[in-house]
């Protein structure tokens, strides 16, 4: 069983052209619960960030909600992402997952949040706002 926190607000999953400069708004003044992750490849730059920080020039998908595994201790247990993504797949809810040094995150479409949280709770996880 995992403790999962639902982060406030909506998140954007964005794509920027390779070689684009990241806007300062992505890292300036992050709030205590804000999460920003950036991945660079030869094909482009992927950014996950709060919706209000999304780069203007980015291509965005639908609005997402972000779930964070409660404590870094939970990440040390093998299969954490599988424990989260498995129930979501069973409920046919799309998910985008990423990890930091400290913990794991899963994004679900904002319009499917109720179904996602219900699936995670049925799997025995505890959700917190």
C-alpha cells in the first residue's frame, strides 16, 4: 500500500523544438508542491509542469493531474510504479510516469481523475490532498 498525494492544480505535458530555450518561469519561484521535469533528446524537449508555467511556444496535450508517492521511503520498495500504473491500466486510464531522486510521480488526465483515484483506492493505496 502506498500513500499518494494529489498535487493541487492542473499540469501540462509539453513538447518544445530541439534547441529551444527554457523560459525562466519554469524554475523561478516554485511553490512547495510544484513539480517541473525536463527531458532533452535530439528530437525535442519534453516538459511537465504546472499548467500556468507551460512555455508559450510549446505544444501541449490535455490537462493532467499529478499524483506523488508520499515518501521517499516508499520509492525504495521495488515495483512502485507498477503498483500505481497497473491499477490505472486496469481502469483504462492513461498515465504518464516520471521519477526524481526522491520519489515517483504519475500524471492522469484531469477529466479521468475520479476514475484514476477510485482505481488506486481499490488497489489498496491511500490518497491525500
